[in-house]
C-alpha cells in the first residue's frame, strides 16, 4: 500500500519499534523522518543508541506514522548515494531547501538510517 505512505508524508514524527538485543522486548522511540522513493529516512547525531544497536542485530522493525502501521527492514547507512538522498530529504522536510554544502555540514556527525517498508498494515481508525 505505498499510497498509504503518501497519506502520512506530512506527519512530523514516526514511532520506531525495535527488538531489544538482550531481552527481545519492544523498544520504541519517537523520531523525525522523511520519505524519498518509497524509503523512509531517519538520522541520529552522536553515539549509537540502544535502538540503533537493536537494528544492527535485527533489521526488522515496526513503524507507526500517524495512523499507518508497517513493518520495515532497517539499515544504518555507511556511505553512498542513499546517505545524500536521506540527508537532503530530512533537511528539506524540516528546514526547507538549502545548498548541498549546508546539508552536508548539518549531517556531518550524523548517522542515516534507511527503512524499506515491506508489510503495510491497515490505517487505524482509532
């Protein structure tokens, strides 16, 4: 249901749930997100967090954006074009257009996480 993803594009936050590396219990966080070409992008500046370490052990995550629930495969990007796409789409969503140098500077210390939706749940009506 990729069209459902478009319905939540303007939401400000996504709620990411990973599985704990030691306990296996769900670990949920509120994050900024952006979308580009059917992918979701998140970023985090600084050290690896628990939720990022969880992704490194188990890439399958759950995501809720607005009333849309989905499962996705997550990866912490190391290099390549997808990082630039993620940086640009995140920056422009929250701050507006900017030159590449400004965007690169903004994300210099950040890690970019890419989510590839694989199972779309129905949109909750409650």
